[in-house]
C-alpha cells in the first residue's frame, strides 16, 4: 500500500509530511488497566499544567492551527482532531475508551499534540493519497455526522475519502475484529526531521507492546 502527498497539499504546505506505520496480526481488545492508568495519570497532569484559555498557544496546537489557515480552513470552525480531543479533556470530559488500538492512538495524539489516524486496512482499497477535498468528498464521520470535506485536508483511497486530521470516517474504523492496521501521523510544518523520526519509532514500539502483532512498515512521506 503506497501513501503519497498530492500537489494540492504540498503547494500550500511545502514542509508538511506524514508518518506512516503499518501493522499485521494485531490483537485489538479492551485497553489493559496499565494503559488506562497511564492515560488517566497523564490527563490529570495536563489539567494541572494547562487550561482552555491558553490552549491555542501550546506547541503543536498552535502550529496545526497555522497549517489549517494556510490551506483555507477556519481552525475555530473545523479544529484539528488533536486540539478537539485536548480541549474536551481540559474541560473535564472523561477519556473515551474505545479499544486498545484507538485508545493508544488517541493517547499519542494528546501526548504529541498531533492529529493521529488509525484505520482498518481491510476496509481500504488500493493506494492512499493525502489531498485537498473535492465537492463529492462526503462521508459519515466517527462523530455520527455527515462530513463535507471539500477544501479540507483528507486521506483518500480507491473508494474516496476516508480520513483526515479533523475527523475520520466510520468506513475505515478499527474494531476488535481488525488485524491489519494503518496508522497515520499528521506532522505540521515546523517539526524537525529528527523529532518526526523519534516519534515514529516510539509510536511503533508502544503500539505493538499494547496491541501485539508486527510493525511491517514505517516511513515518513514528504512532498
């Protein structure tokens, strides 16, 4: 499965890149108590250190809002998923436990203040392109709403749009039956190459520690 950036993205965001990790033979289940404890502890520490008043000045949140503005997306109307998740947590909402793959993915998103996506490869068709949305790019989001992705950053396969740094689709969601997984890290333009490499490495190690299976491919996709 090849993942590439479309010129419609790189002409607006020339330093934008994606971290790509592919897993096989994963064992997705309820998150273990160890992971739940670690995430709950981290969320509590975040609430002590930050509040929603200074959220947009947090490193990562600030840079991703700038990326959205560069492609013509209003970040106050369509927030990066990492910001939306962090905002809910700082407002006191509980961490939503889904399954071991989604939960650890959301933990990474909060930890690194970056949008992360996790997808069931068996629900995808062909190669993947990160591009700006067209008028026909509409899907049912994980939030249960129909999402119009025209003009927004998204991931598309042979069957059309399925994911984005805003909200992913139900079509590609990971369940306890999922075994082959694709994980995408949306890196903002200001992140150093060495930091991207470090994040990809640590994410792959922890993800397989929690979900088993094998990391079969990892890379950083640039223009």
